[in-house]
C-alpha cells in the first residue's frame, strides 16, 4: 500500500465488476406473468438459483392463484429448502385454501422439518388447519 493506493483501488475494482448500467445482482427486476391475447397469462421463466426463483414467485403473487403454482415450482426445483415451503404456507393461509395448506404442511413435516421441536411446531400448525377444514 503506497500512499493509500490499494485502499483507493478496491472500490474502483468493485465498481468495474458490474457492467455500466446493469443492475446489481440483488437489484434485478422481478419478472411478472404476461397476459396473452387469449386472456391467459404466461408465467415468467423460473431461475435455477433459489434466491432468483423466490423473487419470481413473489412477483406472481398478484395473479389469480396468488403465486401458488410458482411457489410449488420453486419447491420442486429446491426440495430441501425450507424458505419456499414457508412462503407457500403463507400464501395458502392467506387464500384460506385449507386442504392445500394441510397437504403443504404434511409435505413440509415429512421432507424438511427437523426432529423434535421443529416437527412438533409443524404438526401443531397442521392440527390448527385441520380444525378449519
């Protein structure tokens, strides 16, 4: 480090890593479903990475199914991830889709819930949902 040259060059190197005018990785625009001439909507392509897929799924929550299909697609691509399963539970609870919510909770308990308190919490939530069926 001569006269602070290394310290001053670090921010410049970081700025050069991003192409001019390109959004940063966490600032990419969310793709939304596009309506077709027939009135149906075409869902945006689902990214392979979990964070990108979750952003796309959140962007589809304004559609007719409130993003349920998109969250299920994220779960199918990332079956061991807990976050998209909790988002699906949130969306289904908000839509009061009790039967689908019960199925989602049973799936979460079987595939990603850890033994002990974690499984017990999911099963308590499932019992609550069964009371609403």
